[in-house]
């Protein structure tokens, strides 16, 4: 008999298991998040990941001031030595620095997206893509040279986007983050850090989460990646002896508050770490649920997981 598969996206919020509820991973009373509403309007953490693009797009439309009377003067005066193309807007608050290397706007004359810098924000030598959505940069945030940012993206206050970072769109970053890796369709809450080169996609990371050097989270199964995109199957996960369809072939990780992942570790698609879970370096985290208050270790020498064979002479 075939096991019943439950489609998560069709469940009412009160019937979703605790392992997939935002409340299990994030305490918004202790650590409020400017965009926590995305979790209130969806039924699960997986639902929030699927809703990032729509939420970011609508938030940007409703939150960016439309001061078009200032935009033309900004564009003509500030971008004299900048490589630009397409149609776009620039809105700058007091004390901002806007000196990008390149700005790419929409090729359509009737479409115009905006980049808005709050007071004290700085963009120096970065490449800005406003062809598919707007970008919001919070107060006192710094975007360093050789960064690429695609809209729609929302970046909070006092965040540091380091050289080499690549935000591929649908990124929602909180306050006080440090970012250097490649992000796509991601929520990073306040003080969440992804400060080294690597990749994170289709994921949500809570307050004070941290990724060590070269940590990566696969967001697509290796066999699903070998299929045409229209033939890929959604991720299935077992929870409380039931199987749930997460609604998408792609999902990286859900990290609860204060989770730490050690250097060069790898997470399978559909990995959930509850708050205060620590992952040792060089650990492969298979799909499933871990924590809270748990340490995950990869210790092959102690537990005999690796194979040791003699080396035959080869010279």
C-alpha cells in the first residue's frame, strides 16, 4: 500500500506539525524582526520561503518613497562616470554615498524599479541590477566594491555586505548582518552571518545564526538536478510518522536562533536545525530535524565511519 503524502501548502496553520512551524525556530518576542509578518501570513517556515518574492516585491512597492522629483537630478549628477543602462530610479537620504560601478535598469520604457538608500548608507564600487525589482538599503549599511545585488532585495540597517558577495534577488536581510557569500531567495534575520564565500539558497536563518568558512547548503537534490526543471519532484520529509510534501523541489535549510554551523560542513536539501544547535566542522547534515540544544559531530576516526586501505606503490 502506498504511503499517503500530505501537501504542506494546503494545510491550515493550526494543523501543521510543530517541526515545521516558525514558532519552533524563532522567538519574535525576544528578537523582533522587521519582516516577521511573512511568517504570520504563511502556514509554515517552508511557506515563508515560497512567499519571499511576493512579500519582498510588495514591501518594496509600499515602503520606498516615490520622490521622483529628486530622482532625475540624482541620476544626472551622481552617475556621470558610472556605466548605466535601462530605466531606473535613485532615491538617496541625507549622508548617503552612492558610487556604484554599474547600474542596470529595466530595458522596458514603461517599467522602472528603484534603489533607495537610507541615511548614512554607502554603496561603493558595487554592481546594481534594477531590471527585475527594486532594492532597499537600510541606514548605516555598507556595500563594498565587487558586490553584485539584484532586486527585489531588502537589506536592513548597519549590515555589512563584503567584497565578493552576490545577492541574486529575493533576499531579505535583517539588521547587523555580515554577508560575503552568494544568496538567493533567502531570509536572514538580525545579526545572522554568512561572512565567507559559499552558497545559500531557498533558506531561512534566525537571529544570531552563523555559517563558518565554506559552509554550504544544497537546495536541490542531486538526482532532481539531473532532470528538466518541469519534471522535478517536491522535497518529501518524514515528520511524526507522516510524510509531507514541502511544495517545491528546492529548499536549503531552516536555522533556528543561535544555530552555528562549522567550517566546510554541508547540509542536504530540507534540513531543519532548531535553536541552539551546533554543527562541528566537516559534517554532512542529512535531511531532517535536529535540536534544539544539540551538537552534531562528524568523528570518523573515533567511530569507524571512514574506510582505511593500504596505498599501493605508484612510482
